[in-house]
């Protein structure tokens, strides 16, 4: 009798689990995971680190990456504002879209979502890696922005010098050091190259000087 009862329980449990992960249910989970990712990204864009923390459940280095990206967003906005004030509304018309808030959210909206139980991965079509999520108590939270440990490590090492350069160039723009946006871009490129070369222990040359 007990074995028959256990068999009924097992069968019922399996049926319930299967019902939870029908295609329709997985689609709902995918929609909810994407909404969670968008909420996290908006908090990052707004530099709302408390909200970011409430929507995050990953390793310390992954949390650090999110916080550094939020800080970077502040630096990007400051540089854009300084250049626009100094050179006019068209100053940033050819800017890179790498840290464009709308593009960052658009990439999440257009991503494919792979759901496996209580975890999900948001990735570009055809890509394997992407933002990783986990469902905790019905709330989808980010566990990794890159979905790639090496990608996280490299980005963490790269962001600080980039932000340093942006802050330095921003102040120089405010101080009136540059006459054109081309000079601003060249200064940023030269400063970034110098920092990267210093890290690697190699010499650096101004961008206008040909290498030999």
C-alpha cells in the first residue's frame, strides 16, 4: 500500500512539474525574465545602486561589474554634457553607441531568452553567452551581466582606466583646453593608449606620430 501511495505521489509531482514548464509557461517565464533584466538595466542607467542590489543575486565580482558600469554611465553623461555645452548640440552626433542607454535597453528587448527551470539566459540570436538570471521567490534577478567569467574579468580590469580618462578629459573640456571635438577625441585616444601601454609596460606614442 505504501509503495502504491508513493508511486501516486511521484506521478502527481511529475505531472505538476511538467505543467509548470509547458511552452506557454516557459514563454511567460521568458517575458518575466526579460522584464527583470530591463528593470535592472534601468536602475544601472539611473545609477540607483540600491535598486540594482535588490534585483541582483550573483557573485561579488559580478555585482562589482554592474556598479562600475553604473559609475561609467555617470561619467559618460558628464562628458557628453560638457562637450555639448562647449561645442554645441551637434558635438555628440557621431558618438559611440556602446554606452547609449536606449541601445542597451533595446538589446535586452530584442534578445532571445533561454529558460531552464529557475534560471534564464538572455542572449543575442545565435550567441551562447549573455545576461544570466535566476528566479527567486517569483522575482527574476540578474546573476551575471556578461554570462562569461573571462568577459567579466577583462571588463572589470578595463573599466577603471577608461573612467579615469573620461573624467580627466571632461574636466579639460570644461576648462576650455580643446578647440574642437576632434581634439577631444584625439586627447581621449592618446590618454587611453598611454594608460594601456603603462599597464603592459610598453612605450607610447602620440596618435599623430607614425610608429616605426
